[in-house]
């Protein structure tokens, strides 16, 4: 997306990923006489320490990191099936890479619209090599299980000889919900993947953390798949920038999401999911046509310089659509009142546009 000077974002925007802003900031972080191969190991050690794991390795993407982790868990146990929620990223967005590339099969657990429960796991009859739990569950609005439920589910897996892997793409943002150190949360899991570009607003990349021998083996598979990261120093610098500037603000962002959700739920035709939000993110269910909403968002972005998310999807309930709101530093520049006024106008225009499209131009002729 091209740079958009002056545009402010109600949901996480692109400012921190715009080259004209990012590159000067990264230059300021360069250590004199540091080699290009120094930045990645420093970042890996920093994240290993944060998560309380013996080792960590950077990967080009979370897709590669998670598929490799699950493959190794399966290889070590001689079981090719892995368990995860129906809305898991591996299932929805990775073209079945876990099956095509790594020969794994999926055991889908739970209702697509709800969190996994212990009862869901108890109903699973086939042996699995690993249980993947996503914290938080993005596709259902950023929901999180209680600490007690999380402990019970990880214990269920270990009692059956299965590994427990965390899809922690948004773990940084989930931590305030539990009020526990990252290392205490990660201790429930054998392996943990974290993103370097979502909550940290980096350029790209991921880190996989776990036991030393496991991570060494994971690096072998990373290199086999063409994922060598020795020269990924720009991504490492950008991730460290996020760790320094954004990680300390995660509780603030969660609180800001709650305040914004409370304001937006008062707009007619709007539902907040979950209500209240459990993390920095939530979904808005809108009583409007998704295409009409998209058009209104685009036009108001140009007219006002204030932007709602462009991606809007149809809900199963007829006449309703949804968008995702994520609170981060972009909301430093946007008030709740501005967001409410913008969403109200979007819905008004969407309803008027849908009504006009249904009107026969010959009526009244």
C-alpha cells in the first residue's frame, strides 16, 4: 500500500510499515561496527529470555515456523495427526501446507465460533502428536480461554503424550488478560511461535522458541525449506524497535480497545464481539451490506483522512457483515468521538447505498 500522508487509522494502520518512516528509524538503531549477522542472534536470545525458553530461532514467516514445529513433534512421536481449532491459521490461510509439504493430517477440535473446551478435547478419539492452541483466537474476535481452562487443556495433551504448541502470533497482546509474565504463559507449552510484525509492527518474520535440541532441529528444516535468515538484519532491527517501543504499551492498548468498543457499541446497527474485548482487538458486526460498507469506508477515507479497515466480510446472518478493529499506537491520534462519528456515517451511507441499488430506476416514471 502506498504511503498516505495525513491519513489516521481507527484500526492498526500502515504508518510503521511505510518505508519513508521505517528506514530512518532503523538507521538510528544501527550499532557502530556491528556486522549484518549480529542482529538476528541478538533478537533470538532476547525473545528466548522473554519467553523463558532455552533457545529461539527466527523464521521468515509464522507459516514456516509452525509447520516445522508440528512436523518435528509428529516425527518424534511417530504420529502424523495434529489437533487444532477449525479456524486455525494453518487450516484457513496456508493452502494445506501442513499436509502437502509435511505429510500431516488435521484433527479439528471444537466449534468454529467458540473457543476449544476440555469437553471438545475429551471427544477427540484419535491419537495426536500435538495440540495447537492459538492465543488469542483471532478469527472469533480475539477471544482467550481462562487461565484455568488453558492449564487444563495443556495438561490434557501431556497426559496423552502429545506436545503442546502455541500459535502466539498475538501473544504480546494477550499477556495483559492473564496478568502473568510471558515466561509463565509460555511454560505451559513445549514450543511457542511469536510474530515479529503484528503487535510489534515490524517488517516481517517470526520466532520459534523451545528446547535447545528442538530448535536446532527446527533450524535444519528451516534451511531445507529455503528459510535461512542470516541476513535478515532489517527485520531484526524492526522487531527490536517494536519490543522497545510497543511491548511496554500492550496493557494500555488492551484498555484502549475496551474504551473504543464501549463507545462503538452505542452506534445503531453495531455489535461488539466479544463484548467486552479480551485483548487489543475485537470484531464489529454491522447491520449492512459488506460491499456497501467497503465503498463507504473508501470514500470517507478520501474525504476525511480518517480510515476504518478496508477488509469487510459477510456474516452467516443475512444482512450483516463484520470488520476487525485492532488498537495500537495509531489510536494516539484518534478520539472515540471521531471513531463513533465515522462509523455512524459509514453505516448511514451503506444503508442509503444499498437502498438505492434496490430501487428500480423506472419507479415513479
